[in-house]
């Protein structure tokens, strides 16, 4: 990036501004932003990656980690999946428990694809190392040529700036957008002029807020329940991911590491983690995950308790002028089908390919069709999530009709290869474009 002389910034209280120029500014260093930045860097497209949090924070932020096989293969083809393929476990089936009966769903055998279990913080760390090296940023130490320290030998480390404050997007509906921020270390205001902005800063970021309300439609849906997300210092109690469908509420068991297990418990949407003592948590888990011939749960210390708000939204279109949204900035899914990170990767790959087409071939068809291409998969994932939510929460709805529908759906998907194949393709994402 080229740095020019300081100037005045009308949008800032600071008297001096550092004016800079690049091709693409990427806002947000989650999986979407990091994937876009990596692919642009490999293609030789100058970009700057801005992140409001510290590197340590985003590498440790707890997030789920089921990556669909199509996404893994897409990353692999672009040289971004080496460590994932070396370290991730795979899941080929899951289990539903209802009315004391265990129902096995062999979705890999039905769809031909698996889940890779790889927590998001590990993927973020890998993508950061690929983009910026072990220490991060263009100022960081460089490893010897050919070591692959930044994912592409011979290409300088990418420009990533952490802890930026008061990020603002300017003139994104014009041919000359820019992004400004304050460097907390110096107090200086920076304004980065660019051709395009990739808004990858999540549901609470500034990118979507930069679009006038009358230029987008935000479709929202509240699922009417909450989930208590738990991490237990305990080995897994079930062979596979297990879902409990119970009149008391939904429950789930998901192994994370040999010594840590993720659990979920349905709860009121306005509940507090403080209402859930160790004894109450384990009592409810035992009841909701109980089934004939099931092994008893292995209890352990609860090292995390938080209540998740279970709601979805979709932004249409996912672009405005020279601003393109990706990941949770464009849509949000409750963690029912483990779809959020997979959608973020889908958006990022499409957006990076579209931007590369602009610079490499003067082809803007990818940018023009970006929103429509993303939304096809977005709406398929949302529809499937709603369907699965009805299965998960039907027995606890207090409605005999909804509970009956959930039983019928469960029997059909686990008892019929024809019906199961359709569900499996959506669960693993292989049928999402249809």
C-alpha cells in the first residue's frame, strides 16, 4: 500500500489524517474476511485487512467448528486446508434420541460427503498464518523463502491491522469508496482509498450499517427458543454427535477434544446462565439424552455457560455500490445445522473470485452476480435450518400436533434411504444449489 501525506479528515475529530490507497479493503478478520484476503493476495490484488479486535482475541474466540466437505475441498484447491486436513477429525453419522429410542442417521453413506470437525479458532489461526505469517502484519518476522510461512512462497506477507477503532465506510455507492479508522497506538486517523470494500465484520459490524435502510431488505425470523451453550471438562459420552428430542427441551452432545465436550440445552430465550447450576445442567442432560442401551453421561466441570439467541436474518441484496457483504454481515443463522461458517466460506470464495475476475480479466460478471449466487445457498440453508428446528423443538413445543410431525419426520429420514438421502444432501450442503 502507498502512503501519502497527511491531510484533513472531516469525518474525524483528529486534526491529521494519513491518506493511503489500495485496491480492496477487507473489514473483519473472521473466516470470510481472511479467506477473501488470502485469495486476493495469492492473485496479486493489493488489499488491506482491518480488524477491531486483537489477534489473540480472534484466535481464541470460541466458535463451533463443523466444516462441510465441499468447503474443505474448496479451501484445499486454493492451498488453504493443509493443517485442517492434517488435524481435523471427520463425522459420518449422527444420532437422534426420542421417546427413549435411538435413531442413527448415516448421512455420509447417503450423501457421499462428511463433516470435518475443526473449531473456528483453529481455522482462523491457519488463515492468519497463511496471510500474514506467524506474528501477523507486514512488520512481522519473515521465514526463509520457500518455507510456506505465509501460504504462498515468494509473496510478501499481507497487510493486516488489528485493534483498529472507529471504523467508518465512506462513499461506497460511488466509484471512489474509502474506509477510515483510528490507530489506537498513535491516535492518528487513517483513510484508505480503494476500489472495493468487502464487509466481513459480522452481525454487529459497521459494514451493513453503511447501507441505507431503504436500499436493502432484512428478512428476520425468531425461533422462539434459547439454547444454553455449555463446555464441559469431560470426555465424550456418546460415540457421535447426539441430539435429544424431549418434552423438557432439546439437548445435544458434541465432542470437541478428547477432554472437552460441547453440550446444548434448550431454554427460554430470555434465560440467564446463572439459573443453571451444575446439578441442574447434568440432571437435564441425563433426562433429555436418555435412551435404551445408551451409556451414562460422564460429568465434568462446566467451563462455559452462555445463552444463545436463536434467530435468523437474511439481507437482500448482499451488495451496495462498491460494498459487498459476506458472512454474518449478510445473513445470520442460529447454530442448529452448523451452517454459519460454511456460508461465510462460500461467500468469501465467490467474492474473491469475482474481484479477481475484475482485476485479471476486466470481467465484472462475477461482481454483478455475486449477491444472487450467494443467496441461492443462503436460502437453502435457512430453509433446512427451519425444517431441522421443527424436528428439534417439536417435542418440547407443548403442541401435540408439532410433536407428532417431529416424530414422523424423524422416522422418515432415518428409516427411508430415499427420504434420508434428500435430508443428508442438505445437512452436508451438497444439494444446497438446487
